[in-house]
């Protein structure tokens, strides 16, 4: 009989611990940026798990509370991003907090795209091996898949040499405002821009949309490469299909849930 | 002291719940549709695990009890399909139950194929990346593997533009009876049809047969792509081989058991 | 003090259980076929784990005690092969025991190769997707890797139509003595033969040697395919290199240990 | 009753053994070679996990205490390398200890490169399947990726026939001083050399730098192969980009941490 009170207390404590995350989550409801930040963390893990992000690359979200700020992880491998690694940055590309950890050198991609595009709520930069061949072979990436209807007839290409011809040291990375601004201009109103020998930058109205666009850009590139190996002449989505496709197709939530459940336990 | 009887009751209820699936399974013997539904669930997991289904795509089985009905999962990633997600649908593409969850927009693929093909007991729609290149490069998929003898000399291709030329909004997806009927007509008596820039649809006399056909269509496409990269001139199965192959080869149970055992524990 | 005898008995029983496998293994020493059979089981799992065997394909070993017998698994996916599945077969391709389970229809590959080749102690038949493209594109597989020096300048190709032209039903599988004999004749003194649209058959002086040869045939095929995609003109191993390579290179034990340790726990 | 003290002593000894590695690690601080050796072990596991090392290939580090010595694992699959497997070798390619286990036959790669290159602190030899096609197709590997700026405009190729033309038995492996010296001469001041039909050798100022260079050589080769499949004319990094890239880009620690965290638990 003496075991019963002990058993009850144990069950009670277990119940508290199991519901603790729920308590935490319900307090997120008061901070619209917290859900966006959680998505940045999840997206970093999803895109790593899908082989699109490796040691480099980064995902950010605009702040819902302050559109002149955005959140991105400190400089680190995306696979390891956790809540403590998220830094609030202003559009002048400086961290809001003076104690912030070191940021990615290529944060200018994010800053300049957010400045140029009021519609954009999330920016993703990858070194996706599926798109790099298009960027260096001079072959335009085209929408060939039903799920890639968000792509324009030809995805723009950022050739960094066009932007840094006057620089003394001409590199490959977008490490300052001038290069970030040139990238944003070349991106224009598009959802994706390829970066020669480097990867791509993808934007969206939410982290989830940008993430799913990143994955379908990847799959579309794989499909186009494989098709062109069979024949140089391929059928791509025409204008009517591109126009209808957006209404027909892009619910980012179903793929997001699918890629999230593919994550190893604990991520 | 009164906690002990409460704890006992809780443990008893938990034991009932844990053994409930066993009770359910032993009652399947009396419902011929239950085994078919279990195969739909397993096939959804198998084709996801083999990289053929991703966030989209769906598998269905005709009802054994009522050939004018079929069962398919609600609109959701195939990897997550469980018993509670299965919906009974009639051939008019409406769910039998008024409380049914949301169905896949492309259920018309299943409805129209079941209407057109009395022999078909299972329909599978995928976005298989191995077949899409053939569908957009205008290269016919041909049987090159000993295990692909169920394929016709050239697998038919559904070009959706031939079916929706008159529609105001021309999309890529099979979202209504007209498009589903056009697909079924193009499929004819074949086991597989490619869908341009979209994927394929595979049919069979059982879920297991359709699943194994889906996998060998996938492998055959990989083999043909790789062979054509070596030489444009390849040897394909001739008519005699295709005729003999069915008798020689297609026991779906051995591959089914193999792909099932490859599933992660718990699926 | 009463806990001590209980603890001792527990430790004693645990020690017995932990050493039980050792007892079993030490009794293998008296049966030279048992080690060979264990290698057949391990090889089945290795080649499945390396993606070379799928639902089909099989590995056998000649009996050390009776060279007119060999051991192979019953008809089943190689991934699932265990000791209870091993069947002793005579070179007339009939199981030695009347109660034997069903054998693979293509056991004639093994029977006829063992008859034709006294040196061969192990035969492996796979549906390796890496070699099938060569078999249907009419491009000879050549030794391009330092570890593939066991391959001849051009690996022979078995075109089943040359052997079954007179058969009423011409299929793709080696299901009888005539076809097995034709395959063995085409194999000649070589270590590997490709089988058009089907896969390959690899032989060796032991299960370990045959297994490692199977894997390096696979990697060599991958390397040659990728090289020919860059340029039609490739450098292959010349005669002097092929001659030296055997002495320089083929210790099957190191790769065997490597592929064995890659197996998931429990296999 | 006497079992209790024996059990206690056993538990005490077990506790000592389990904490022994901790004792060992805390004493590493005084031995500058111990950290380098740990990196050799980690790098062996990283490169195996990334599919670049298989049953063969090896990693070494020069001794910090004695630059005429280096450390490499005994002849074994890299996946299994542990502390007990590390052997100290002198630049005459003989093990320092007379009781040393058997070394890799190709240790001459390491000895001769360390002799020729005072700057090199780590040597890695792989059978990387991504680079072998370039080595046999006569297509030079070029830097196409932003992260591959450490590569020269064309990576040198070691054609072993140019070094062993006079040998009676001409093989593929670097099994003596003459061949190792020829390789080192061909490597010159470069970070990487391809080895025809064999793989590559990569050097660096540390194990971490050499490891990350090995991985980016691999990815660069994949990108160049895929790009050339789209078009023979590709954009490569120009001289200004190569010059800037070193300063802009090569912090080996971030990729090292990323690849290390990708290792399965326990490695």
C-alpha cells in the first residue's frame, strides 16, 4: 500500500514533463517571430537532411514585428542550428545586439534581398550541387516539373564578375552591400537566382514556402539534367501552365510536413 | 491508499489499448477489403522508402466487396499513411462517407482508370524522378530488363495538353473527370503510362503487383537512361521475350517481401 | 549477504550465454563446409547492403567435402538469408534432401559453372544495375581501376538469344541445363560474364574472392560509365598491368572485412 | 558470502577501465602529436562516412615533435581505424618500432611527399570514384566551385607508366621509393594530384585542411562532370578568383565540424 502514493507522484511529475513543451509552445503564440524562428531551425535541418545544404548555406526569416530586421543563424553548419544560435540582424547587415556571435560573411545576400523585395519574408542561400552545373555550363534552368511552376521560363543567373569587375580582389562570395545589391537586382521579381559556380538563392513569402521552393528547384534541376542527357530537345512548362500552376499547386504545407517527418528523431 | 485501485484500472485500460490492434487484425479474416487496405498502407511506405513517392503521389485499391468503390488515403504525404487515413470513394470520385477528410485533387486518375479497366484492382500514381526525363525528352520508355517484361514495347505517354486544349486554365494536374478519362484512354490496356513533366500511373491486378511493377518501371528507366548514355543503340526485350517473360517472371510476392523487410522498424 | 549467491549465479549464467556462440563456432572447425556456408550468408547480406543484390540474385559455394555438391539459399530475397535457408544441391541441380525447400529457378547458372570450372569454389549471380547498361548498349566492360585487374581486357557477354533460338518460348532467364551450359561456355576461363538485360555472374576461388570481385566489377563499371561520359577515349589497364595486378592487389580479406563491418548491427 | 568482495573488486576494476580513456585524453595536452593522431582517426571515419574512402586509402600526419617521422594507420580499412592502429613511421618508410604491425604497401606516397614538401603536414590517399573518371578520360580537373579555389587551373595527373616503364613488372600501385618520388615530383607545389585509374593524393598544412580539401576536390569533380554533361564549354574560376579565394574561403574548421557531426554515434 505504501507504493501507491509514490506511483501517483511519479505519474504526476511525468505528466508535467510531457506537457512542458506544450506549455512552452503556447507561450509562443504571443510572439509572432518565434514561430518563424522555429521554422528557420527546422528548415536548416530539413535542407541538410535532403542533401541541399552542407557545411555552408543559410536560411533567414524577416521579422514579423519589425520588417527592417531579420533572423538568421550565426556562422555555423546548418545541421547544428538551434534556438541559441539565432541572431537578430538589421537591414544594414549589423547584428542588433552588440554581444551577437559571428555572422555569416554572406549575410549581405539576405540584407539586400529584403531591402529590394518587400514581399519576401524568407531568404535561403544554398550550394546545391544539382543547380551548380547549370550555373557554369551556361544552360538556363527551366521549369520542367508540375511542382516547379513557380520558376520563371528561365531562372536568372548571377555572374559575380559582372558586379565586381572594378574590385581589386575579385572573389566568388557576396561579402558586401555592393555585391548583395547586384544579386538582388539580378533576382528582380523572381523566386530563385542561380549563382555561378556557387549555388543559388531562393526567396518566399514564408520560410516554409522558400524551403519547399528550394527543394523543388533542386528536383527540377535533376529532372532537366537527366532529360537533356537523353535528348537536347525537351518539353518545358508553357506560359499557360506556369500561370495555372501557382493556383493549382503550391501548398507548401504538405511537402513541409513530409520533409519534416523525414528528419532523424530529435531534430 | 486509494491510488492503488486507480492505478490498477489505468494499467488494465492500457493493456486493452495495446492489444486492440491484435484484436483488429484477427477480425480481418472476415473482411476481404481489410487485407487490401493494409497493402495500400504498406505500399505507401515501401514506395516512399524506395525513393519513388515523395510528398505527393498515391496508391489505391478497388474494393473486393463492391467493385464500384475503391480505397485511397486522404490528401497527405504517403510516408505517413495509416489505417485511420484510408477513405472509401465511389467511382464518381466522391467519398462514400459525408464526414470523409479531404481527398487528393488527382483522385480522378484512380476513378477513371477503375471505370475503364475492369481488370485493374490497384492504381498507383507517382512523381518518379527516374521516368520524368523520358516524359519530357520525347524518348519512349522501353523494356530493357528481364524483370520489366510486363512493359509494352513503348510505354504510352500522356501529354495533358492534348486533353485540356479547350480549357481556360491549362494546368498539369489531373483534377477532373475529363482529364482522368483522357489519361485512361491513353493508358488503354497497358500497365503503365508516363505523364509528361509529372510522373507516371501504374496499374495491377493487386496492390502488390502494382507496387512491384512501379518499382521495376523505375529500375528499367534507370537502366535505359544509363545505357543510352553509353550508346544510342540499345538492345531491348523482343516480342518473344515479352511474351515468355510474364510466365517466367512475375511473382510479385518475393520482391514485395524484400521491399517490406527494407522498411525501417515500426512501419 | 543473501544477495551474493544470487548475484554469483546470475553472472555465471550470463557468462555461459555470452560464450555460447563461441562454443557453436568452435564446433564448426570440424566441418569445413560450415565456414563456407557462413560466408554465403554474410555475402548475401553484404551484397544487398552495397546495393548490388536486390530481391533476386544468389550466392553459392562448392562443398569442400564433396566437390559434386554445392550450397545455396532457397528461393528468397538475399537480404533475409539465414542458416536455415541453405540447401545442399548436387551438380545435376537437384537438392540432395527430398524435403528441401524450393530452389531458385536460375540454379542452373551455378550447376553448369561448377561443372565447367573445377577451379571455381563460389558463384554469384546479380542484377547489378551498374553493369546492365554495358550489357544492352553493346559497350564492352573493361578494367579501368587498379582494383579491377582481375577483369579480362573485355568481359564476355552472354546474349541469351544465341542459346535459345530454337526454344519455343524464348525467355531471359537461365532456367535449364542447356542455357546454363551455354553461359558457362561463354564464361570460359573468365572471372565475370555479363548477361544482357539481366545482370552478371561472377566466380571465384572462395566466397570472399567472388564477393569482392562482384563489388569491384560494380565499381569498375561505374568508373567506366562516368569516364565515357567525359570522353569516348579512355585509358584502360594494359596487359602488363593486368598481369602484375593479380600479384600486387588481390587480398580479398581486407575489403571483405570492410564490407562486413558496414552491415547493420545484427546481420 | 565470499562472492561479495570479489564482485566489489570486479566492479572497481571495470570502473578504472571505463575511465581510462578520460585519463588518457587529459594527458594529450602535453603531447602535440596526440591531437594530430586523433584527427587522423576522425578523418579516416569522416572520409569513409562521406563515401570517399572505401576498403583502401589512408591518411597520415607529420609528427610535430619530429618532422622526419609521420603517423599513419596500419594496413586496414579506414573505417575501423582506432588509436591502437596508429604506427609511427620514419621518412625512409620503415616503422619506428620493430614490433609495428603491417603497414600499407603504398606508404611510399606519404614518405616521398613529406620528403619533397616541407610545408605539408598531412597526406591523404583515396580511391575517390568522383575523380577517377577524369584520370582515365584525359580531361583535366578544374576548379569550378567557390569552395575549390585551392585547386590549380588544372590538377596534375600521375600516369604511373611514365615512372615504371623500365620495371619488369609494371603495376598500378605506388609500392616503392622510385614511384613515390615520381608522384611527389609530379605533385610539385600543388595541393592535389590525380592518379590514373587509381584515385588521388591530397596534401595540406594540417589533417583538417587536407581532409576538407579532399572533400571539396570530390564535390568539384562531381560538379564539373555534371556541368560537362550539359555543355562542353564551362566557366571555371579565373586567376583573380583563385588568388582571392584562399583568403576569402578556406577555414577548414567549419566543414570539419560539419562532417564530424555527420558521423554515426560512437565514431
